[in-house]
C-alpha cells in the first residue's frame, strides 16, 4: 500500500450460527429468518464499528445449513458455508491475512475451538453480545 492509499477498514467475520444461537429466542423455528435479522442488525455494526474497532467495518456474515440462501445487503456480505461454518470462517480469515497481513481481522463467536483457530492466524475475537442488537 502506498502512502496515499487509505488503510482498509477492519474485517469483521461473524459466525452466524453461533451468534444466532447465543440467545434462546426461538431461532430454531426459523433459522433463515434469524440469520436475516442478524444480517440486518449488522448493518449498524458495519457503520458504527465495535468498541475496540471504530467503524466503518467490512462485515462478512457466514451462514450454514438451513440459514443458507440469505442475501447480502449494503454493508453486510453474506457467505454460505458448504460444510462447516467454522471451517469457512477460518478460510476467510486465512485468505485475508495472506492477502493483507497488516489488516485487522475480528471474528465474532463464542465457540472456543474457533476462537483458538482464528487466534492462531492473528485475528482477534469478540463475543456474540458485541454484534447483537
């Protein structure tokens, strides 16, 4: 990056299944609808940012299983996992760290194993509460 180029905004990758499942609000009756509600709430996060990462942020929501088919909206890109959502989150972080090693990457999840996997790649982790409305 040359000195006239602005640094890219931090990347926030959201483990959709884990964040949706963190609140027992009946999400299991309509997984796709729950993922759409989370996606819509993430638009504000994309603009405002997180306490440790002021906005704007590039936000990627990873969906899997019955939540597949959710479209992205301005401010939130939706990526479908063909298999494990956790594996897809790791792939996204690994690819971004290879492409832009200095870029800040944050993963929203409470999953301990996923936290360790992305932490080993240099990402920071935040809990589901930081991205839920």
